[in-house]
């Protein structure tokens, strides 16, 4: 095991894939001399040259679209959006081109590209730099959606995402970049669509992903003091979804709280909740509870932002609600 | 070139027939009147070169070598079509022929073609990619963003604007200040030229020059072909927004009629041209029959090929 930050782990994963496959290229803003704003591609330009580290102008729509074209011809672009919020100007190449190209050509082509994007609240970046937008992507058939929480997962999943022949949206939480964790040495690839049970418990299942995994684990610790035994599932990837792990856990605990950092309305937590209600209703002792951000714009002011997105207390309250404790 | 122009015309006229009879579903955007641009441009390309086509892309695909029977089957939603009936009129693609696909989003093919150009540069191969797009697509951000990048990195791409002067109902001059689109090339410091898009020889010469320029590593060019779509934006559109006189004027410049007259003037035996026309009649009739007789895709195909890997699980939830 080697201890490293999430950003270092992503860098190491991408670095290994660039060495392994000459078709892997990096595309995005400030990737060169600066090494990207979160230092993910530091040193890449010197090592791999400008043909494989494409430092772009501020043209998200076309450098993403350009990557679709390159992917159709066998290149494996890893596109970096500086913030996931900027997907607003690059949505066409993602949702109408990359996602649909295989299906609409009757399986002729595939688009093996990764779109990496930092997301998340809590950094006081205000409304246009703080969103969690998983739902935009999970709603589009043809895209795979990955949200790692730990350094080991970040490395293992970015490698799997790069090797995957489908377009993968890889969402990195900005406030996890510096978080350190143990990463296995040597080749470390985690298949997409395998959840990780972070903590076993028998009373309530918390299903979550990305930074809220740590909030859920903190909540579980507090609830333990009150005799509530919480199981925490880190989905790691939303598409494909590891339903078997969800099913197994729900069938054991019979109580579910789904936690997402993004705004509640039309969120992926609602989707998971609906699937559980539809297919595992008989297993449930209480309605599935959702914990999510308020249906408002991510505010700048710290006091407001902390009210906006879910905190540990919110999760604790939701768990108590499903087990009928005040 | 005459053969391919006639092939495209007869293919699309057959489509309009079928559409009127209620045999075709969806949106059919014909390029009747624009055949010289597609054919002249693709004539300047090698088999290994690539194109990105548009929603009005039947002509582009046929000119790049797509088979009319497989295309017709696609338009009829049949499993024998290029995309197994899943793409339809606006999405014909055959990457083995260098057709990176027609596209239902105006201006979306421009960055895709740019990415193909980037690929040739990265791999050190000498294919050229040609992006077809209309005058209206030149007002999309992708036009500016893509040409800017291709110019900065000297990518082997030819940006070919088919200026048919109308974006659905809107005349280009009511939404654009410049007389031509090609003048914008100056902004990117790349070659830009406007030619008669109804003259296949003129289109061919201009594109050939741009292709050679790109293949030699000099970067992209902008070629604007002035033309006119003689039918509506899509079948069923009477195009009442265009003055009759303008349409009539362009009808006199029908690229097939004028090229035919030119060929006769060059002492080509009319019998040869008639033979081509009859051969194309037969080909399109056979294509139509192939399409009619082909089976529809099985219902089980509805979720097939959404994903390369883990498809079943990824479409299940």
C-alpha cells in the first residue's frame, strides 16, 4: 500500500494508462505548463509532448466534440472540464454525440472517451462552480457515470474508465482531491459497476457516493452511540449500477436512506429510491428516505452553503426517521 | 461525377415520392439542387479520407461511396440499413468508407471532423477530413471554436460550407453581416474561397487545392460553395418563405441540367448520358425494392448497442 491523495491517485492512474496505451491522450484547459488547476496532469506535457497533452483554448463545446471525433477514430481521449458546471456549454457533444453514436450507427462505432470533471459544494465557489450534476448524465442512455470517493477507488476507476469502450463521465469531488488514502501498489483496476460496502450494519442501509460517503460514515458513528447499526454503501458508479449489492443490503436491514450532495428534485437518489420501492417494497419496514441539497442555487456565503447541502446531522435525522426514533 | 450527381438526384426524388405516399416516416431533408457540391467535394478526396455530413447528408454519403440500397433501407428503418434502422435519414454512417456520420444537430459535425483531423495529426497519417456544414451552421459556436483550434494546430481539415442561403426559413443575410462566409477565413489566417457550388468542376478544383494544402501539413481551409436547395427544408415544407423569383432563378441553374449541357458541349455523346440516367433509374428502383423487401429490426434490438460493455445491466437501470 502507498498513501496518496485522490488527485495524486488520479494522476498516477492516468499516467500508467498513458504509458500503457499510446492512444490515450489528455484534452482540456491549462493541462500543460500549469498541469491543470488541480495539479492532475503535472509533468504530462514534458513527458508525453503536445500531441498527447492537448492544451485547448476555452472552447469546451468543440474540444469535447473534437474528442468525440478522435474517439471514433480510435483515440482514447480523457477530457478535463475545469468544473462540471461548464458542461452547460459542452452538453451537445456529450449527450447527443458521444452517448448516442454507437446506437445510432447500429453498433458500427464506439466512443471510448472519458470526461473528467470536478464537482461539489463546500468550497465556497458559488452557484456556477459548486454543483453536483450526476443526474444530467445518468438520464442519458449511452453514458456511464462514475463518482469515486477514495484515493484507491479514484485510481482503480480512472484506469477502468480509460479502458472502457463507452463514454464515461468521471466526477471528482473537489474537496476530496487532498484526502489521502492507501492505494494498492502495482496494477490496480476496479471494474465499473461494483459498489463498496464501507461499513456493515443490520438496522439501516445508507446508499450514497462521492464525498457524502464520509458524511454517512460519520453519521453512522454517531448513530452507533444510540444503538443504531448502520450499513454504508458507496456506489462508486451510478451507471452501471450495482443493484445486487443494494438488494442484498436492503433485504438485510429493511430500512434505507439515500444520500446525495446535489439538489433533491429529480436527483439520482430519487431514482434509487423508486427502484427500491418498485422491486423491494416487501423488504421495507419504512418508506425510503432521501437526504439531498435544497432545491436552490448553491450559495456563496459559508453559512448559507452549509445549510444548502447535506451535513452529517441531516443524515442522522433521516436515519432516525426511518427507524422511528426522535 | 455526372453519374453520382444523377444517382443522388434520383435517390432523393424517389424519397420524396415515397414520403408523399406515406411510406417514409420521420424527417427527410433533401439536397435536391446541391448535388454538385457534394460530388465535386468528394471527388477531391481519396478513399482513406473522411467526411462529416449534415442533416441534409444523403448526397454527401452517396458521393463518398455509400451504397444506395443500404442507405434506402436505413431510411425505411430496416435492419439491412447502414445503422440497422436505428439512425434514419439524418444519421447515415459508414466509417469504413470514411463517413463519420450525418448529424441531426446543426454544427455538431464540425468538431467531430476536427477530432478526426487531430487523430491524423497524432498518428502521423495523411488522411484529410472534410466537414460539410451549411451557412446556418457557420453561426454556431462550434464553427468558430473548431476552425480556431484547427488553424492553431494546423490540422488537416477542409471546412466546406454549403451556402444554400436559408436556415430553414431564415435568409442568411438577415442574420449575418458579411456577404460571404469565406471572408471569415481571414479571422483565422487560413485560406478561404467562395465558389459556384452548382458547378462540380469548380467545387472539385477548390476542394482539391484545400485537400492538398491540408495533406501537406499546412492546416485547414474554408471553402464556401454557393448553392440552393430546390425543395423545402424537409419534405412537406412548401418553402413559402422564399420569393418565387429566386427559386425560379436557381432552377435555371440546376446543377444537373447545367452540367449535362456542359458535357454535351464538350462533345460527350448524349447516348452515354442517357445510358447513365437509365442505369441510375434501375439502381434506385432496385434500392427501393431492396428497402421495401428488407425486414424491420427485431423488437429485441431496441436496447442493443447502447453500450459496448455491460450493455444489459447499463440499460436495465
